[in-house]
């Protein structure tokens, strides 16, 4: 009898392994303990990654124990507060889990460590430091690097700002993903659910329009 | 990187730096963002979210992170956390409350809080036993045999294999039943010690059949 029960248990585990995300979520909401075990198996690593990713990106100083604590908090809130109800009708939940884990990390630092979120994401700071160090004057062609061009960077900045503000919301979004986050065309297309060709054309158009505005300045 | 790209990047990073990362009133909910990422948003809502994402660095960062996480998970490139961390959250209901840092350290150092290996199995057993109705359990071999027999017609190329499986499972059902097992025991006793032994066995087994001496 014991062997049979073991075999059936194994079969049930196999079934859980191949279960769709939606079904798994529904079972977790119904407090199926075995389904919960499978849910944890699938997403424990992702939650851990998401916490570390957010903390690193937002330049928090953290310890390994903080990550553990946050990891536990995330799963506690999913199980006890039934947060999974929010995504019970969604096809994919991995993205949502990443967001929830990141939020939990920030909340933890706000409440337990009394640390407010930073003003900027560290990668932006790096860009400013790196690109700012070379300054706009370095980017300018050599014939512009005379004393009369002392106000050039400001002027260029203003023109560029006006140019960026004239873009449509979607264009601005594409531009940010491409330049700030270094996302490839394919990745942007996947993220925004757009054809690859449209993304490529958009980026080309945006840059040529901005170039036109800056013509004569760089 | 081209000059123009560097300029744009610098300008946008500057803008992002001064924009701050606090949540704004119009921020879409986390589930809405996820729905957007899954391509499961209606067109009108999509435009609204895109309009917001173009201005809000917090939401844009969430979107990018969730995309990256999803991709890593799909490619199985995410490193598993230490096992005891996963174990703790798996057994969240049993633990009832959060494990304090002190206990966690004890756990890590002594490994005393590790559940016995059988714990997981016991939970599984209970769930499975609850899951299977009584009759289904009793006649599982018969059901398996009938299923194999039915499948032999469904898949003609493997007709014989399924038929054989049906036979084996049927045989298992017959010999697994209580009466069959009793008969086998009596037969073995008879073989060993003749009628007397068999009689004793019958009496001992059931206490119903009188022992003929």
C-alpha cells in the first residue's frame, strides 16, 4: 500500500510540475499546500533575484540577511494576504512576482531600516558620471571647442530637451528603452508588443529628427 | 556609441535623476503592468499606460525589471537561493509565524530545524489519500486494466502492448484482492503441511471456519 501511495504521490507531483501557471495560482488561492510547494519551487529563485536586482539597481547597501527576510516577507504576503488573487486571471505571473518582490524590498528598507528610496536609479547616476565626465564639450566637434562656444552645452541641452518633449509618448518610451536601458530592438518589440520593423523605423526616425534639430550644433 | 546617442542618453539620465522615484497618483497597479507586459491589455488602456510609462521612471523601471526577470526565468538562468530559504517558505503554514533572525541563524548553523525527510511524504500521503475516493483505491488495478484495454483500441499500432498491459493489470487486480490473497496463503499452507496445516491457517485467519481435526 505504501508503495502505491508513493507512486500516486509521484504522479501528483509530476502533474504539478507540468501544471499551467493559472491553474497553479488558483490552487494556491484555494490553499492547496502541495500546489504551494510547487509555486515556491518555481518562483523562489525569481523572488530572490528580483530583490537583489532592485536593491542593487537602486543602490541600497544591504546584507544577505536582509534579502532572506524580504524573500520570506514576499511569500508570506502571497500566502497569508492572498495577494495571488490579483493575478488569478492572468496568463503569466513571473513579471508580477518581480514587481511585487521589488516593492517589498523597498518597503522593508523604508520600515525596518528607515531608509527612503533614492532619487535616481544607480545606472542613471553612472551614465551621468560617465557621460558627464566627458562633458558635452568633448562630444562637440573640435572646431566648436573655442571660447565663444562656452554656452554651447546648455544650448544643445535645451534644443535636445525641446526635441525630446516634442516626441509622442510611445516614441519617448521607445527612445528611453533604447538609450537609457540599452534594450535591443527585439527586446523593445517584445516589451511593447510591437512589430520589430516598427521599432527599428521609430528609433531611426526619432534620432534623425533630433539630429535635424541639433544640426549645426554638433 | 554615436555622438547623438551619447547626448540623448545623458539628457535622459539627467531628467531621470531629477524626476525622483516616488510613486505617482496615476501609476498603474502592478497587475496592470504585468498584464501590459503579457500583451493582455485593451488598446485604449495600452495607450494610457504607455503615456504614463513615458513619463514615470518608477513604472518604467518596474516594467524593464519584470521583463528581464521573465526572460531569465524562461531561459533558466536564475540561480536558486539556498535550500533552507526555499524550505522555509514552502512550509509557511506549518511555521505559522515568521522565523526570527535568531532562529534562522540556529537553523543555518545547526540544521536542527530541518524537517525529517518523511514529513513531506506524510503530507503528500494525506493529501493523496484524501484525494482518492475509497472505491477508486480498492479497484485501482481493475480501472487501470480497463483503461489499458480501452487504449488498445484507441491506438491500433500498439494494440498488442496495451492488451498485454491490460492482462497484467487485470491479473494484478485478481491477485491483489483480499480473497485471492487468502486463498494463496491457504494453498501455501496446504503445500507445506497438508490438510492439517491448511485447516489451522484457515482458523487462524478468520476464526470463522471451524478447524477440522
